[in-house]
């Protein structure tokens, strides 16, 4: 270990203390949520770490490590808690070891009942500026996903079909696969033709950007816009780093069940483990106020932005890449 470990530790202490002070000053309660659960996540693009819980009598329970504390946080909201936040470890397999990725990382997640994703954008901007005084005081930019697809691809997501997405990929010589879903095709176009333009111009980082209103197939656990075409969801990009993912929360349990089943089928087709539906979450979800919002923010990446670090390994005491290089394959 040749890095300045004390410097990293003190920086993270400041980041964590600033986060806690920010939310405590706003009337939030800090909560702890489980890491080992039966349903760690249904997103088709994520691969949870799988494990087994064994009782003394030999009874076994299949489980996984959380990719996010989202399900547990929403259960607490459904049980009556109004404003909560947590700082927790989360785990995602089949991720890069370095850059902006690590299979084990720290997530800040917070929820408030009675407000929507626009209010969440305001609060997120205030939090980031509190932790990162090096950032400009200018307001963060806010742009709809549809506007960027029109600008950089000439594709209108208001009425784009799967065939339209395939045609755009072919036009721009972007590789596709016969198994690609509408979501896959969207990602191929976004990563190749949109994302490069929202982060830098001629090698210069652009001001922070809230990218919001994602297509319906990207709605995840978010409420739909009034026209039913987009999810009330946003992500924040700063200095080329995707920092967070936030929603106005979906509170319709039947719609959420439908999305879970759909995502489970996508996981099955991809050959990934299909975890059981979290029935307790579905039971409590209708208790949330409509609107309510939630945000999941990567603390290690926030630490990078606050200190100007270029790699997640510069802000972690035990980055996975270093650990596995030490012990070998």
C-alpha cells in the first residue's frame, strides 16, 4: 500500500459527516437496512452476489447481497416513516475493478414522502454543493432524455418503436444482437451517440447535468409522466461521472408487480438468477404518499468529485482490484 491511507480516511470522514449533517438538519432519520436478503434486486442489467443462509438444523435459505437498499427503504416508508436516509455497503457482480466501478461500494439512499423528483433534484443539487465546495455555484443544467435523442440522433422517443431503434443503430453502424430488447437498443444508442456529448466538449468537462424523463421501458421503479410515455426518473452527471439515480416513486403495487414479472422474464432469457418477488414490498407500497421520491447516490464517486480523483481506487482504503491482485487468481 503506497497510497496515503490517512488522507483517504480523513476525506471520507468529512464526506460522510457532511452528508449526515445535511440530512439531519433537514429532519431526516438515519436508518440501517439488511445486506443479506431473499430478493436483492430484479434489474436485468445487474448481477447480485448469491449466497446461502444456513440454520443450525441444516435448513437452507437461498439469498443474495443487496444491489441497493431500495426495497427495505420503501418498506420503512410503507410502515409510516416520512424522511429517511442510509449509508450502506452494496454489492454488484460482473463489474469492472477500477475506473468508477468496484464490486463492493458505499451507497447513500434517501426518501421523502409528499414530494416529487423535481424537489429531489433541488435537494440533490444542494447536497452535492455542500459536499463539493470546489464546484461552481451556478445552477446545474436540466435536460430531458428526449431532447438529447432529438439533438444527437434525430430520433423522437415520443413515438419511437423497437424497429425505429434498430434502424437508428443500423444507420450509425452500431452493433446489435437478435436478442436485443427495446431497452438494449436504447442503451446502445445512448452510450454511443448521446452520453459522450453530455459530459465533455473538446476534452473539457461540461457543468453538472440532470438528465431526466427516461423512456417508459427505462422507468424501473418510477412513476410515469402524465402522458404515460416516460418515467419520472433522473440521473446526475458531473465531470464525466454518473453520480445518482432517482425517481418519483411508483406506488401502484399491481403495476410494480407487472414490472417485476417482466424484469424476471428478461433475467430468465439472459440466463440470470430470477429471485422471488418481494411480497412484503408489494403489500406496503400502496401506503406511500403519491408523490414520494427516492435517490440512490454513489458515495465513492461523490468522494472522487469532491477531491478531483480520477479513479475509484484513489478514494477507497481497500479497492477490489488491489485486493485480488495481492492474492492472485
